[in-house]
């Protein structure tokens, strides 16, 4: 396992709820702000792990298109 993967699995789901809520509410500006904050705190490689394996799987197909 990479360092990013090890760190990503330690991120609490509770820390991701605001991001998922912003996506659900079609509030892309808030999502981008939360994403930037997360990257500043944990790094881009950890963000990629969290986004790809924890956030994307819970989004429906229409919503996931907003995040690209």
C-alpha cells in the first residue's frame, strides 16, 4: 500500500459529509472550496485516493459528472 492509500483509509467518513452534501445540493463552488481545503491539509495524492474510492462510489451517475 502507498502512503497516500494508508492515509486515505484513516480519513473519517464524517470529514467527507460536507463534500457529499455540497455535491447533492449542486453547490459546486462549496465542493471546490472543500476540495481545496482537503488538498491543503492532506495533499493531492490523498485527495485522489479519497475521491476515487470513497466519494465517487456513493454518487449517482448524473451527480458524478458535476465533479469532473
